[in-house]
């Protein structure tokens, strides 16, 4: 099953820019399709491959920061080709 995941990392510290850049850089180095927007990062892939990778990437980000939160939305389909039709 392919999934679409929207992620927003919110570090609660003064080094938030570095923390966000490091997290996005980790995601960019993955084999998964990535779409970046000003407010979130979207990543697409097969559930059984993508979820363990996200577990790793999020944990690495949390280990580098004193306090962060992540907002994550998961859709059980590949929405990477979505185009608004209105």
C-alpha cells in the first residue's frame, strides 16, 4: 500500500532553523519522493518501507534537539500527483 505523509517539524528552541534544515536534508537523502512547501514536507512511498524510515529520521531529529514536536498526517494512497481542479 502506498501512502502520502505530510510532516511539519517544530523545534521549540533557538536553533530551530538548523534543526529543520537537518531534518529536511535527511529526508532529501532518502529514496522516497519528496515535495517541499513553505509550511511542510510531503513524502511518498510504500507503507512498509516508508514508516520505518520515518521512525528513524524523526528519532534522529529528536536526539539532536532538546525539545521538538512533529505534526504528521498520513493518507493511505499516493497523492503525489494531486492537482487542484478549482
